[in-house]
């Protein structure tokens, strides 16, 4: 199952989780919320608590792990041929506890500065790399949940409004910086005035060359 979600950071996962909690929802497959939340929480916990449990990896496996990591990051999602090993896990039947576990693990990851555990497939990863893995995994897992209600629509609308505001602010900053440059004389006039400015400068230069009092 390919997810349309693009969760890149732990903050993105937390925001999407808050939307899932707020909305009416149902599963797209025979997988419960507790299975989804528990599996993601376990992955995050292992990344910060599994330090020291290193498996012996040959040079070939290390290179292969780096290749697989780069390929996953470039795609940004899991595919049908690249499913998550061990998912879905056993259903523990307590979505509230699983939800609390996931929230706790997300907070713990944000507060943890290192060291971080080796990934069983990709090998040695730092915090930023683990964060990308968790984001892709969360996108994959949350895609099994179908949301209803106004909260999801409000989130999408707010996200689009934020993009529009950021674009507008960027344009305003560019115009402001350009105006400041023109006031300082850092930028040359544009259009027809630019040609006049060039001609004037060229004529003035020739006058200095031919009529100056220096040695010829």
C-alpha cells in the first residue's frame, strides 16, 4: 500500500496523530488501531533504547544496507514488494494504551540526543536518518486508517493557507530587499533607463580617455 502522506519529522507524526485521534475513523484493512500504534511505538523505542544490541554485519551487508536506505529515502514510501517485516503484530486489544505508548515514544525520541541503535536492515543511523525512517513508516501505517469528519478538512485547508502565506511573505521580502538595494544604489536601472545609463557611462569614459590631461 502506497501512502499519499508525507511525514518527514517527528512533529509531522505528532500532528497527524492528533488528527487521527480527533476524527471519526475506520480501518481500511483487518488491522486495528492498537496494532498500528504499538508497531510504530516499538520502532521508535528500539531506535533509542536498542543501543548496544549490534549484530555482526559484513562489509557487503553494510554497503547493501546503505544502498537500501538511500533507495527508500529517494522513493519516500514503502511499496507492495517492500512491505514492513513483522507487520501487523499481534493485536493487544487496547488502543488507548497503544496511543499513550506512541505519544510517549515520540516525546522520548525528541528529547533523546544519542546514541542511537543500529537499524536491522540499514545499519548505523543517526537521529536525522532515524527520523526519516520513522516518518516513512508512520506514513505507511497511518495509510491503513480512513478518516472522516471536519478535522481532516480543516487541517488540509490550514496547510494550504500556510503555503500561501509563506509564498506571499517570500514575495514581500524579495520586493523589500530589492527596494532597499535600489535606495542604496546597488542595482542598476531597468528597461529603457538602463540603456541610457550605459550610454552615459560609456560617453563619460571616452571623454576621460581622449580629453584628460594625462600622458598620451
